[in-house]
C-alpha cells in the first residue's frame, strides 16, 4: 500500500510540475502564440464565410448574419456562386490544405504549451483580442478526418490534466467522432434544453 501511495504521489507531482512548466512557457511566449492563433482563426473563418457571402467585407457579412432568418436566406440566394466549381476550388485549394497545416501547428503548440484555451490565454494575454468570437478550439473542430484519432488522445490527455474543461472536451470529441450524434457532448457537460419552442444544446460548464 505504501508503494502504491508513493507511486501515485510521484505521478501527481510530475503532472503538476509538467503543467506548471507549460504554463510558464505559455506566459513567456503568449504574445507570439496569440498572434499566430488569431491569424489561423481569422483565415479559417474568413475563407469559409466567403463561400457563403461571396465577400471579404466583415461589416457586410455581419449585416447579413444579423438579418431575420427569412431575409438572410434570400440574401444568401442572391450571393450564391453561378458555378459550384468556384466553391469547390476554394475548398480544395484554400480551405482544406490550410485546415491541415493549422491542425498540425496547433497540435505542436498544444504539446509544448498545453492547449491554448480562451481561459488560459486571458490569464496571460494583456492586450485586447480583436475578434470577440476568437476561439482556438475551432481550429481542431475543423481538423481533417485523418487527424481525429491523434486528436482524441491529445484532447483526452488535456482534459485529464485539467487544461480543458469537460464541455471543451465533449465539443472536440463530437468532431472527432464525425458529428454523427450529439452523445459525446451530452456525455461531457452539455444538456438538451427547450426554450420558446426551440430545442438546443446548452453547456453546463462555467
């Protein structure tokens, strides 16, 4: 029994030291890391929005997104590409290849610094984040399929280490299981709620 307790204590101390070391690394390099992540996130969102709105003008995409549902649908119909080949080209040449590169880069960042969640970034980053919707987790959510098994293990380790919370893990796992069911999210911090006749998933995490 004493040996088991000793081994457990050593493992716990190693985990705490490892996390503390990663925190100190992230704090030291936080400005560089955030700027790189902001670029990757911005590229991810901007290119995807272009396939819907056919514009890079953020004020215009925001205007359309804030329209009532019926008006937004009509606006998007007007902006639909004449040929599907253009949208296919954008995905093939500009979105899919960069999704892979961004995934690989975020894997490397996570292994060195721990996953750079919004909570950890805000702890050390003293400047203003330009995009209020900025969230590095979305980079993994858009990861290509051939990374999913590696990411399942990586994010499970991050969850066990306390670097990401249960809901972040559940959201990531939903992607890495092909988005076939909301069960990975329901099993990890989300619940289904009905408000004003609409049913949606709601996070139970703080």
